[in-house]
């Protein structure tokens, strides 16, 4: 008698679909996955059963609408093990930038009828609403990390999330530091590893799409970036970017961001 394969679901919330596309780009590896798991829900690829009870759920996207709140509670209830994938799911993503501004003014500037749009007052991570068992970061997520986590779970091993800063990944790969050699403002010292040092490997500074590392010395990095000629406001924008919803980056950016100018009544 054959043992039933574990069931896997891949859910989307408020996002650009980039993390799901990263999984689709696995190509032959993705085609091999059904040998080991039963993919019950992955609307981007075909299977559409969002209410199925599963062993493992991968969740992309932030919580940005009232409907998102209800759906993520249902996903959590139906999932034995929940993994958030990508910057939106782990830190609110780019849409969390609206948390730092006048959301109603933005809505009025974009939509002809903003009163017809149902949205929350803030965009937040999945972990802000339900228990998350593992977070895999990135914009988009590193699909190889997702496969490695699934392989660990199928083998009965608890997956481990990367915690070291990107600089360690650069050193392991022998990548020359762009901040030292080119004077470019790089977020590598405070950013979580996991991307394979993709941008530095191509001679470009890191812009922190993987969010904060385990230890963030934002004060030291802010001083270094200012020594490269960046204004305090520009340094703040480096922290308040793709993962502005992550507390270490949000707090650092808000400390650095200049107060609004006072205007005469």
C-alpha cells in the first residue's frame, strides 16, 4: 500500500506574484516536485483549491485588505506547517511604504473613486496576524531556498533560516566589496544573506531586498553611508525601501528621516 504524499498549497495575498513566478522558473525541478508532494493549490500554475487542508503551505504577499485577514486565518487553520516567502509576506513589502505616509492622500491621488477601495490602514507581514513556522526572505524569494526547506521537511528535519549578513556570503564567494572598491552605498553589512550575493557578484551594491540580518548596527552603517556623501534623508531611504516594515529597518529609517518642514498657516 502506497503512503499518501504530503499535501502542499501555495497561496497569494497582496503582492506582485514575483515569488510564485520564481517557483515557476524552477523549470524541471518544479516538474519533479509532484513526485514527492501533492500540490493541491497553486492557482498560478493550475491547481485551484484554496480551502484544502494541507501539510505545508507557502504564502506570498502581505496583509493589506480586510479580506486578506480572513483568508490568512483560514489558511493557517488548514495548514500544519506555514512558510512565508518573500519580502511582502515577511515584512510587508513595497506596499508597506504607504504606512509611512498619508494613505488616504495617496489613495485620492491614484484612484478616481477611492471610497470604493477596501483597504486596511497599513500593510503588514503574515506573522503580524497568524503563527508562522518559517520565513524565507527576498524580493523575490530564492527558489532554491524554498526547495531546500521542503526537502528538509520531507526528510523530517526542521529547516533553518539564514541569519548572517550578506557580507559573509560575499566573503565565501570571493566577491570584492563594492562599498570599499567603488564607494557605492551598500546595505550588505545589515542585510540577511540568502540571495547568493547576486547583486555584488555583478558589481552592484546590495539594496537589502532580503531584509535585516540577525544583528543590525544601523548607526555604524549610517555613518559610513554619510561618509560616502549621502544625506541623512538618503540614508533613511536605504532603510525604508523594500523591507521598510521590518522593525529594525523601520526604526532606523524613522530615526534618520528628517522631520517634516513646518509651514505657515
